[in-house]
């Protein structure tokens, strides 16, 4: 019921067009990248899916993180506009459920985003690497992995958005966090391995070993539980909307 209500709210927010535009912009990047640098990509002796993901995933992950931040800001902006969130607190509705349903809605919106990107990556693989396995199975596995990696980002972004009444404040904080992740993801420090906004920059390749993937999934799960617990804790200790 709450999820259905959240979906109705999106009709007046532009959330779905924003995600669609983001999906198309992100999907166009690999096509343009390989079109202008064809020899650089096709000269590599690797499976096509590995070449495409390694060459484009950093930019795609940046799009994903920004969409997560933007989506969270839009959803909570509608709540703070005209003091609607205060009216919501007068209803017999669990605010924790509202928070988690917003995250579930954003997670569901990410599924078509990833699938659209997979479609464009498959096109690139078939067009520029004819006769080779395009790696559909790896792309789908990477999509499942990416959904797990984006979940902590969604939870942190919505947590920040729920604490800031001004949409531009939460958007600014989120963008700063995103660029910190982008700058530090290549470091070997522990921080870069556990920092929430570094997680979307990890991708699953055909050469990836599951013993390397499981720790990342564990970190995603742990951070998701921790961020959810933080939100519930804030709801319990504060009487004003958070």
C-alpha cells in the first residue's frame, strides 16, 4: 500500500523521466566511446564484455551514483514541499516503512536502467566484435551485482535527503560524497574498499573470482543494514521528522 502511494507521488515529480534520461545518457556513452576510439578497444585480446566494462564502467557508475542522489532528493523534496511531511507524521503510517519503500521504489527504477545499458553494451559487442561471444550471462550477473552495490548508496542518499529540508543541500552533500568515491576508488586503502560511494565502481568481469566478489557483497549487505538501523534509530530519538 505504501509502495503504491509512493509510486503515485512520482507522477508529479519528474522522477521517472529523470531516470529514463539518465539511462539513455549512460547507455549512449559506451557507444560514443568505442565509436571514437575503435582501434583502442578492438585491439585488446580480451573477451568483448571485459573490454567494454573496463573501458566504460567508471563513467556508468558515476551516472548510477548521481541518479541515486537525484532520485532521493526528488522523493524527499515532495515530502518537505508545503510541509507535507508533517502531515504525513499525523497519519497512522510507520515512517520507517515510508523510508524503506522509497528506497525500494528507487531500486526498482534502477532495474530498467541497468537493462537498457546491457542492451547498448550488447549492441557494441555484436557490432564491433563480430563472431565473438558478447557475454550476455556476464552482463546479467554484473547487473545483479550492481543492484546490490547501489543499494547502500540509495540508503545513504535517502538518509541525507530526509535530514535536509533544502533539496540543494542534500544534493550538494551527495555530489561531494560521489566525487570522493570517484577519486579514491582506485586506492588500495581500506577506506576505498568500504566507502559507500566507491562500491558502484566495482564491476563483475568474466575473469572475476567469486572469492573476490563475496566480500564486496558482504560489505554492501552490512552497510545496508547499518544505514537502515541508523534511520530507525533517528526516528526513535527525534520527534521532529527525519
